C-alpha cells in the first residue's frame, strides 16, 4: 500500500512539473521571436530549462541539448532529436515552432522509489497550441538523451 502511495506522489510531482513547464513555455515564448532562445538555470525552481522559438523551415527546433549542471561533464546533459518526418507526422503548419526542454538536475527520491534519471520534459507548441506527441503515428522515433545518475552508471 505504501508503494502505491509513493508511486502516486511521484506521479503528482511529475504532473505538477509538467503543468509548471507548460506555463513557463507559454510565458517565455510570448516574448521570443523566431531564432531566439532563453535558458533558465538551476536557481530557477531547482530545474534547468530552455525555451526556443524557431521557424518551421529552419528545423533548428528539431534538436537541442541542455546541460543539467554547469559543473557536470559534457555527457551529463539532456537532449532530443526529432525525426525529419516529425513535421508531417504531427501536421505542423508553416508557423513558428516553440520548444521547451526542461529537467531536474538529479532524480527525485520518493520513499522507496528513486528513478534512474532526472525527470525530463519536452514540450512543443505552434500558434499557442500544444503539439501532442504521445500517440502520434510517427514514421521514425524521437531520440531523447537522459543521463543516468552516478549511482546507476
């Protein structure tokens, strides 16, 4: 029973993290022009995040990496690469694409549950609307890089 409560607590934290990141994406992106990016370091809500706005044609939105900790080695970063077919798979229009990549610097611990890696969020928006990724019939996979914690390497 305590395992279920702990798993529920973890799910609640992830849900709140996602909701906070959606708000961050929308607030930050409102002031960006195509080609501009902004990063928030660890002093900001104990997580790191990057928000960028790009033109669809430029494809700069299709990949990014973010150091989890300024003092960590280069391989200790989160990142993503979207397949070249993603724009058509997700029915993106010719409007700018806004992307938020965010992560906690280390895995959170919840009782007897400790994830192997930090919580990472990748959100995409176009014209102020969320671009759903889950459930898309993708022609190729999205590649996400998440470093394992030192205890699990």
